[in-house]
C-alpha cells in the first residue's frame, strides 16, 4: 500500500509541475517545458503510454468534473507540441475506461461525465472509453437504453461518437464475438446501426494486435475481403476501420496506391475499400479533396469519405475552403461532394455551417446534405 501511495504522490508532483510550466489554454513560453513533459521524455513506447494514462487520469480525477476538464486537456495537448496531441484519442480510451470503473459510472450517470466538446481527439476518446466500460450493463438492455442515452447528448457529433463507442462496448460485452456485437447493433434500427457497427468492426481490427484493452481472437479472419464482404451486413463501416488499424505494407499516399489496394473489388465492397484507403492516405483535408478530384464516378464519391472534416471544426475559413473544393471534381460527382460536406460540416459544427456562403451551384446539394445530418454517417471518424 505504501508503494501505491508513493507512486500517486510522485505522479501528483509531476502533474503539478507540468501544469505550472505550461498553464492550460496558453502557449508555452520560451524555455518552458511542455505539459506532461515527464512522459514525453520516456524512450520506451509502452512505458510512455502508461505514464500518459496515469497522469491524464490523475488530472481528470483531480478536476472532479471530466465534462469540463476534457476540453481543457484538448487545448493543453494541442499546445504541448509533443506526441500527446496525435495519440490523445487512443490514450483517452483507457483513461475513460478507468475513470468509469473507478467512479462506478452507469448509463444513468454517463451524461454527467461525457466531455462538453466536439473535439475529435482527447474529448472524443474519453467519451468512447466511458461507454466501452459499460459493456455488461449495455448487454442487459441489448444496447437500446444506451442508444437512447447517446441520442440525448446535446450535439450531433457527441451523439455520433457515443453510438460509435457503443459498438466498441458491445464487442467487449460479448467478449470479442463480432457477429453477436454487429447483430446487436443491427437491432438498434437503420439510423444508429451502421455507426454502432463501425465501432464493433473497429474493435475487431484493433483486437488483431491485442491493443487498447482487447484480446486477440484465437483464430481470427485477418482479410477484409472476407470479413467485409457483406455476411455481417455492413460493408463500408468494416472496410473503413480496417484501414485505420490493420493495413499492412507501405502507406497509401496516392490515387494509384488506393486503386491498387482495391483492385478486383466491385460495387459496395469497392466503395468501402476506396473510402477506407482514402482515409489512410489522408493528410490536410483540403489537399485530400484535390487528390479525390483525380478520380471519377463512385470512386471519387467514396474517396471523399476519407476526408478528415472534423479536423477543420472551429476554423470557418477552412471549412468554407473545403466545400468550395467540390468545384474541382468531375460534374458527375460534384453533387455528392456538396451533399457529403454539407452534411458532415453540419455535424461537426452542430448545424452552424452556412451553406449560403458557397456559390449558388453548390447550395442545393449542401442544404440537402445538412438536412441529413441526423442520419447514419456509415463511414466517418
């Protein structure tokens, strides 16, 4: 027991020191060490991960209000300029699970802990972690009560993130049995099922490397061409998350790489593959649209599914530049582009994006997409 106390005291001292050196919401001044620098200097990847989880959890616990603290952590992580920013989402999966376990979180109390932020990094990861931990409780209601809880969250993006996390939770509640988890998602109905299934497939692909608290299956099917062929009902969500977690070989960086990865596939499988491969090839969202413009027809529309729209939230000029880029696409896919970005920009801005700001040729598509912001997104990060 005394050893545990010593560890907590040391962790508290580290955290307090780091907070003094780089205060929340402010840029580090010259010579100051970045927030949680103690973890960043650790060379071993696993040890560094454990350090971050420990100190992030301590920060959340000390705040006594995770819903308000997580948006502050988003800002600190971004300003730190370290690996924390890029890894915060997955780190917060474990922090969220631990917090939920320690505080005996239930579906009834979930809303009090869900971060008050649409940020896709730390906040979204923590929210997913919370609901992952509730797998056994969620199983007892078949997921319906959890889905209702998710849909009561105040923004569309938070509701989507929660439904995605529900898929992870069902996988863990069913001990990694993919068919059972996806079937439970399917029973939620056409609006929530695809996004829940995306979380279940995501958990499956993660489990093939035993990461993020999962256990590797004994005899796993590692081929997306068979797992994602439709026998588990949802094709595009399966492919989309495969490329996030399991794509092997060299990184996909061009249209040629994407087409090579999806060679021989047809119809919905090809669409799912191109969308997922595009996600792996993605970088700056606006440059990504230019890459998709080199494709035509269904391939171009699928490629747009990999654009990281949420990375532009809070940057109105870049949000506008993104959808204006639809004019670069071939005529047969411009409407799809305007609709998809009208829809996803409405999601990440909670309906604040104004389609009237774009050229008249694109407004009808943008408005049509915005009206569908509450529908299943199917493939979205």
